[in-house]
C-alpha cells in the first residue's frame, strides 16, 4: 500500500522538518488559531455520537414492528440465485478495492507484486469494515504486509491517503449522478425536494470535476500534520474515479439483488439511497456504519415490507462483511505461516 530509489523521492511523504526553516515559519499557524481549532475539535466527535444515537433509536423503533417469525421467513426467503449474484458482486467490489492500493502504489512509483497488493488491500478492508477504526486496523495490516516489501511507515501512510481519494471520487460521482438523474424518485424516498436533490447533485459533480481540473493544471501537494504528499495527476485521478465508481456500484448491487422480490425501485435510484446511507454511516464512525446504514435504508424503503428489507440487510452484512472478514483472517493466518516457514528454511538448511 530496495523499492524506494532516488527516482521515487518526489512522491515520498516528507516530515515537516524536511522543509526549510523559512517555510516552516510561514506555514506555522499562530498559537491562538491552534487553540481555537482544538477548542472546537470535539464538535466532530459530538456530531458522530448524535448521528449514531439517533440512528440506533430509529432502528430500534422500526425493528419493534417486526417479529422474529417474520424476520426468519425473510431470511430464508432468499433464493440461491440471489445469494449467488450477491457473492458475485461482493467479489467484484473487493476486486475494485485492490485497485485502490494498486493506483496508490503507481502514484508513489513503487513496484509491488499484485498478489501482495491484493492480499494487503483485501485483508485490510475486510477487517476494518467489520471491526471499524480503519486507521488502526487497516493501517496495522497494511504495515504488516507492505513493510516486508521494503515500504516505510511514511510510504504506507501516503498509500492510505491516496486510496481514500479513490473512494471519495467514486462516491462523489455516483451520488451526484443519482441525485441529478433520479431527483424525483429520491425526493419521494428521502423526503426532500427535487430542486434540492438536483442542487446537491450538481454541487457534488462540480466538486469532483473541479478537483480533476485542479490537479491536471500542475502538481499539487497537501500537507497534513507535518506530512507533505503529492496528489495524483489527471491520468491517475481519472483512473481513481472509474475504480471508485465500480466499487460503489458493485457494493450497492450486492444489497440490491437481496431486496424482496417484486421491488419496483430502479438500480440508479437505489444507488443514490445506498450512497447516502453509506456516507451517514461513515460520519457516525460506527464499524461498517452499523445501525446508521440500516436505519437509513429502512426509512428510504418504507414502502417495502419492513421485515423483508431488514432480512435483506442482515444477509448483506453476512455476504459483504462477515464472510470476507473470516476469509481475510484465514488468509492472514496462512500468510504468516508461509512467511515463517520460508524464513526458517534457510537457517534449517544451514544448521543441517
């Protein structure tokens, strides 16, 4: 997420002390501004807690109207064809996720075998989606795997940031297009107005394509807490956008094929609902948006039988989160066993 030669230095994540003293003094904000930011830093945490608490309350109220018998019937109503398509789209989504790391490595001009990239990307996302705390869980797994290939902690941090850009570029385009194309349908589902949806949709698209134009004019850098990173140019950014769109659509399709039979909601409309639910889940900081995601989907699809939608959501959790999580743990176990066996074989041969 021996490979960092001299020609890679431009893409390195550099600590702030590598900047000249004059630059450091110019960039350093005065003490009052820092204290002002720190004073209101708790607002983001408070907002996340409020979103999570309200969503849990809504989910609890909605679920009270569903009996265990109805939920069991909804879970067992899923056909083999539905489950087959669901796992197919899960595989497509996680395949796109491996491209997140591949594009980041390309931007950093680091060559790593794709099998290593796929292992690090799949396992880090599968574990962090389920356990939450992505900076800790996904970061630890990435470091565990990539450090064996010579990547430093700074390189892995840069890779993580660039992968995040891929995700948000895809989310922005899908959300924008859905709100513009399906403004009327989404207005009825999300209790908003057509003009509001179209305005937000055009704003999202303007931000994405404005960013693409901004990075295409010249090399751009971002500095976060003392680290400087060169942003991908137009070519890589366009690739990121395509990959992000593919990932979001495949993930949404996983839940879409599990919806109750006879559902009349179109896929383009549903994608808008899915992205909105996913973004609220991210804002809540709950692992996998748990509770927040479900409450948003249940409210938006209130015209469908509630027990069947809840059953679809539970199956989605199993297919997209639980099964990949178990597979990822197994892969990490096998990886560590193989690594230790290979590491021990030279010494064993030498001793004999």
